[in-house]
């Protein structure tokens, strides 16, 4: 759930993923190289992928991850975290998806409809 709530997490071991300070990275998947780097004290050589997220990246990801949860995107949590209203920020995308009956909006959240559950990837694409 830390991943889906955009909270930090640290993965330990071969090919493990982590997310710290807005940076996403993973460890290498080659066992021999991984062990050799640890034995040499070269821990950072085990980091293979790094992604630094901008505020916009984080906001879009918040939407996508929120839609993966049954309760949907928590509007007040988005406002608190980003000091912006997702209903305004993504008004065009939301209007389109509501018209296509893929999402529904209420006072607290934006969530997938039954049709949206079946076609969730179409919803996610609007925020990529």
C-alpha cells in the first residue's frame, strides 16, 4: 500500500525496488555482481534504474494509483498533498471520462464505475 499511496519504501536484495525523496530506483538483477559490489562496499553500484519525479509526475501518478483502489482518488488528500484541486487541474480528462461513463465524481472522491473497472487502462492513459 505504501507504493499505491506514494509513500516511501525501501527494497533490500536482488532486483528490489525503492522510492525515497521522490526518486524511484531498483537494485541490479545479476547475483554475482550484486554480491561483489556488497563485498567491495560499492553499494551504489547496485542501483540500476533511477527516476526523479517532478510535481506533475507525482500528481498524475496520484490519480492513476488512486484509480487502482476501490475507494478511488481521495480529492481532499490530493488537495492537501499538492495544494491544488484535481477536479480543476484535470477537468478536461475528468469531463471526458465521466461522459464515457468510466468514472464518477462525488464530494470525497473520483472513482471508476463498473464499466471503468473493465476499461481501467483507458482511464490511466489520460494521466500518462
